[in-house]
């Protein structure tokens, strides 16, 4: 029998204790894996999703909220801005690209975004099938939306009021799917894209129905707007702007600052601030993981120490039969290695499962496309971390096994 076989037999003999050691260490390692996945994916996607645009201009409020709601689709909008203000920004000579965003509805947990086809092009998205919209109430689905909803070209669906759902269904204004985008790995995959006019149409009908219930009369809304309903709702949530050159930045910021209803925000600056805030939460999780790992190392030490005391006679017999002190030392250390390997495998699985579960259940995490299917480079250190913790815990029992006095143990053995 070799060291591995003997160590496995010893672990099997005290299976409940061994399983508890593995699980405790796996929880700590799983927490570390989750933090690694979260920070790597979150940082990469926050950075990549902010790259296409230099500024976001929207209604007064929190700059971070403005960026999160329009660039990252992960918060509620700060409000709307009048269409003339948006058109003035588009016509500014320093603006290279100005893309409108009209938010307010969702479908099956995915946001419906009123915009222009050029919006998807900013993230390298291309049609996998179908075409872009040409008239109101036609929609193009992101790859993830199409996969989970199982909608196909020609199918219809109804939006729900509210960017996180929970509102009334817009049953009188169903959308028709005319295109499906290929997968990009960006937030586009999780969006339903349509025209700004579509969002106006849906809410004109909603407004007309509410007006009819309060004042009586017809509840129909003109497709083009009827003057009293349509024109009053001609607003957009924000404008996503890319400048022709950095020289235009200060002038455009000063222009927006002079508008009483507008504010600007830099996606890159707000992303940096938000990542710093999230990093503080990651530090707390790392501390918790460190506590679990330290407790696991202590548990391994305690368990192996107690087991070694019970095996003193066995070890003495081995020595008497020719086993070397180094052989006994390695026998104890191999037990620690087995625990470390098992915990590392389970911990990595737990970390990935947790990331995938949170990505599906938490809308904000899903909007950042958090998932457990991708590997992070830093995960290669997880087995080393587990091995270090277990070897540290096994060191004292191993040394005691190495220094065992054969004659003393055998003489003290009671018949």
C-alpha cells in the first residue's frame, strides 16, 4: 500500500469529520472564486460598455444613476428631456454620434429600448436574421432575449410598464419581432430594441386610455400623435454622445450646464467611481473568505492532530516494520493534500454556480451579464490557496508523526 491508499483509508474511517473539513474550506474558496468572477466580469463589462460614448446627457439628477440607467441598463432613469433639447445636441458641430434612448418598459425581465439601429452598431452587433425596424412597433431582439424567450421572427409580444417589470401590460400595442441580433457578449444581448417612435406610440395609447377613463370620450390615439397627446410626450430619456474630438468636450459640458433641465455625465468617470465602490464590497467578501479559509486550516490541524494521537500505535507498528520517519510525515501531509484538492474542486464549482445563479435572479447583475460559465485567470491560484491552507494545518500533526518514539508507544500499549 502506498501513501495515497493509506491516507484515503484514514479519511474514509473518519468520513464525517473529513467531509466537514472539505465543505468548510470549499465555502471559503467558493467565496474567493465568486469575488474573482464578479470583479473580472464586472470590470471588463463596465469598461467595454462605456467605451463607445464620451458623454450621456439626460434629466437632472444623479450622474451615476443617469449612466447606470442608460449606458448599462441597470437602474431607473432620472427622467426625460424634451425632444428639441435632444435635437439641438445632435446638431452640435462637435458631436460625431448622438443616439437617443427612450426607456420605460420591459419584456420578460429584459428592457425595451427605443433607439436607432446605429446604437447596436456601436457595440459591434450584427443581425443574425431578419432586419431592423422600419415602422413603429417592430422590434429587434438581442441574442439572450431571443434564446430565453424563444421568440422568432414574425412573433408578437406585449411590453410591461416599468424597466424592471411589475407594471401593467400594454396589450393594445403589441410588438412584432422583425430581427434577431448575433451574440456580442455586451449588454445588447439582453435588450429588446425598437424605434423611439414605438415607445411614444405605446405611451400615447396608455395616456389616451387613462384620459378616457377620467374624462370620458374616445380612448384611441393617433399613430402620428394628435397634438394634445402625442406632442406632449415627445421626449427621450437621454442622448448617448460620441464627440469628434476631445477639444469639444469642455464646450459641450458648459452648454449642458447652462440648460436648467439637463445634466451631463461621463460614462468612464462614473464607471471608475462605481468600480471603486463595488471594490469595497469585494474586500469585505475577501475578508469573509479569509476567515473561512483560516478556520478550515485550523480545523484540518485539529482533526489531523486528534487522528494522529489515535494512530500513534499504528504509526509505531509501521516504524517497527521499516517505515521511515519521513514516510510518516508524508502520510499525514498527503491527507492534507487530498482535503485541499477536494475542497478546491468543490469551491470552484460553488463559486461558478453562485455567479450563474445571481446573474439569473438579480436583474442588476443580469444586466451586467454576470454568469458562471466563464473562467478567470486568477482561478489558477485557487488550488494553490487550498493546498497552502491544508499543508499549514497538517504541518504540526505531520511533525509530531515524524518525531514519534516507537519503543515508548509500544511499551505503553495496553493489552
